[in-house]
C-alpha cells in the first residue's frame, strides 16, 4: 500500500517513486523519456506560464505525430486535464495500459504525439488532454474537441 501511495504522489511531480529492494525509503526517480517538462510554479496563472514544455519538446511532439505505424483506437471528446501536470498526454478509457500514441483534432486535422494514459471509465466516457497538447492543437482551453486517438504499434 505504501508503494502505491508513494507512486501516486510522484505522478504530480513528473517522477515515479520506487522502493528498491533492501531500501527503507521511497525515492523519486525520473520517468523514462520524461524530457525537460517540469511542473509550473505556484504563481502560474496563464496558459503560457502553465505550459512549461520547451520549444524543442513542442517540435518533437509535432514531428513524432507524423511518423510511425499507428492504429486508430477510437474517438473521444476531451476536456482540459490537470494544467499543473506538464507534458503531452491524454488520459482516456480507450486504452487499458499506458502507451505512446497521437491525437488528431477531428475538425482541423491538427495532430500531436502524446502519452496515452488509461483511466477507469466506460469507453464512451470523455478524456482529459494536457494543456500543452491542447495548445499545439490550437484548441481553446474551454473547448471540448473531438479527437481521433491512435496508438503506436
């Protein structure tokens, strides 16, 4: 139970807590592929201040959305996810396990690579999209865009 609680607490910081065999404390370790994304400061109030992704990370997310064989796994309506959580991700009931993928804005065709994060909900339930991904898709943070979701093979 302690490990599960510590791991969940680590999600908000962009790190995963790991209890190593023989260790009596839980220490955060960087997530693989976590990049330079970091949580915004406590005073962040604007989308620009909350989006801590770098220009390089944005370019990589746009470029990665263009390549690789991917399977369409469904469509979802997305709302803004936790704006304090950095990176490019989609929390969705369309996946049963974490995966790499991309989302395409159904209306405009804009596309961005994201981490697909499973949530326990009916597949017809909506999803939550990161602030950084919404900004790259050109979506207003108050919109509820329809997204086509793809998972990498």
